[in-house]
């Protein structure tokens, strides 16, 4: 068993927003969040005032402790207003991927038990379609309400009320956010993260990563994803940095914003590192203020990190985590870069490297499944004790499903994956979800989905399909069938017709046989 080589950090038992916004009064006139494309700015004083007004208005309308609000929006400054307004009122935010279909959004809203939904004008049609048949009675829009919107759609400003003097008292173990993750296997599940979980991970990351008040961070990774939400938005606000938001990724705009705002630290996923290392556009922009590029959400090769770092003149490091760990369990402190490593264990944490076959701890230098225990580990999956028990054992160890190796200096290297999850450009694609959808096609008798390596995306979903006797369907018909029902990142990129899906005696799909099959 390993303990963190980094000194312990303090994890105060206070509400999340009180902790994140602790420096708002001292930094009142400093830009907290800037909409990168337009330059629209919220200072720390304006952000704090808006959070308090939204929290007060929510309480006036009977929304309070334990109630759930869905947030369907891109990265804009108001994202933090809604997120922390709900948290300050004692409520729970379920953050939703805007690329989801209406069916996927509706499923999350229903499972989370959301009673309110906040979105933006461009996503209103999606929000209205998704809310139909759920407990959502009113939708609130950040910014102007589009012409022709249903009467149930109101501007977010309607929710503003008397400013709340202080956040509603909560238990540190109250859930504050419900992002959805497929975990190590299966379909998406609500990950119950508490005030204590999020505060712990902010403390575990901000200091050890060397973040400071004079930073300018770029938020291209989505706030609905735990990485963007915590490492960029919440850590950035906690340390008093300025966060530049991007509603969507565009390489030229991404580079221009680095130059315009003097971005000092860029939190990205591996596909962006590929562009930074190889794309000719990079040479057209001044990125000299960059101190570090931090990659997460999917594996990054040592060669790519070194190539990008050499070109940019700064360290390109990586970390490791999961939604279920709020999310960071490993990071690379300043000056401790080891190519190919995801860094060292964060403070206040323990880890084990376990033989998945025997459950026994492996010796240093040997491969095994990574288990982590610490205050950042989730409370569990919402309404899903069986899935919780498969991931989180009775001693508090989170079984990550990733195979790692630890070197003599306790740097961790991810070498393989036990879990079935496909990582497409850092987004989670659960094979079980796509398999269940494929089996609803009238021509399909059986199906399996695996991830196959892809130079740009990391992995892409590849399907293996068995047709029913006498049935016919083309690969184009089936891939289109799936594409119409899932978010773009979940679409099938390759489809193979086979006579049978290889399975174990217990009926489990033998995915490695499919991944290793010729062609």
C-alpha cells in the first residue's frame, strides 16, 4: 500500500461555494471568468453577487437542500453562476452533455430526479424535447429567450432574488453534483459527489499542481465534464485566477485566445496535444506565456508529450483520474515531469496495485489494477447499490479498472485497461449502451462493441454484428440507425458482420478476441 509522497492538505468541513469563492471580496475587481470569443467578463464581485442572487431566488421558490437542477449549457461565464447558485442553496446540479440526443438528456433528467432545467437559447429545442415526460415543468434560459419559445420557458433572470448572505448549511457529505459516468463498465450512472469530495480534490490539486493567483487558465474542456468543472472552473476560482471560457473547440480560436489573454496554463485532452505538437497553425501564434500544458481524460504517450513540450517551450505533463474520484488521483507537480507517467498520488490518499486475478498486492515494478482510497472518492452511484459495490469496496477502495505500474520514485504509468470503457477524445463511450441500442434493430440478432486504436481520437467504437436468419442490412444502414439515436462521440466508426460473438461460458463477451481479430 502506498501513501502520497506529497504533504497532506487541509479539507475544511464547509459548503463548497464558501470554499471556492473565499477570495471573492479580496479580488472584487479582478476578472474571474471571461467569455473568450466576445470578451464579456464577470469580475469576482459580479460573480459572487450573481451566485448569491440566484441562490436567494431559488430558495424563495421552494428549491432547496437535496433538490436537483439540470444544467445543459456550453462553457460560458454564467455556468459558474448556475452551478454555485444551486450549490449555495443546498441543491444538487446534474451537468448534462449538450451533444446528447433528446432521448439521452431525458434519461439523465429522469434518473437524477431533476425538477428544474437551465439551458441556453441554441440548446432550447433539445431541452424542450428532453423535458417532455419528465418532472421538469419550467425551463430557464441564460440570456434572451428565443422568439416562439413555449410559455414554460423563462429567462434565468426570473430566478434571481434577494442575495443570500451565506450558503445554506449542509452536511459535508451531502451530494452537490451528479455528473454521469459509465464507470468501469455498463451504462451511464449518476456519480454522487459531495461537498467534501469536491473541496478535498480542489485542495489536492491546486497547491500540489503549483496553481497561483496570477494564472490565466483556458477552459476549452467542457464544464459539464468533471475535469473541466473541477480542475479548471473550481480550482481556478479557488486560487483567484482568471478563467477564459470557450463554448466549443476551434484550434485557431484556441491559439488566438492564448495569445490575446496570455494564457499561462492549458488543461487539455490528448487530441489537443496532438495539434499542439504537429499542426502548422501553432507557429502563427505567441504562446510564450504558457508555463505548462496539463493533459488528462485519456492516455498520452511519452513521445507526444516530449514533442509538444519541445515545440512550445514548456512542460507537457499528464495526470490521472475518474469522475468517481472528483476527478484527480494522480498529478505531476512542477519540476517532477517523467515522460509517460501520470505523476504521483495526490495528498491525503492511498493506493494499491493489485493482481486482478488473485486480489494480492503486486511488488513495485509489477503490473496490477490501481485501487485508490481518499476523501475525493465518490459517495456511490445514485440508486445503484450493485454498481457501487462492483467499483467501491467495503474498505473504501475504489477499483479503477486500469492496469498500472509504479516506479522506484512512486510515479505511476498506465499500461492497460481492465474496464470495457472506450475513450473517444477523452469522452466516455460505454459499449453496453451501444450494444443495447444495436439489439433494438430488427435485423440484428447479437452485437458487441469494442474500442479500436485511432491516431486522432485515441479510440473509436467498432461494432461486431450478427444478423438474424433471413434478415439483411448494410453497414451504412446500421451505423446511421445508431447515429440518429446517440451523441456524435458515441457513433459507430467501424462495423463488421460476423457469424457469432465470442463469449465466455458465463455469457460475457470476450472483447479482447474481437479487438485482436485480423482486420
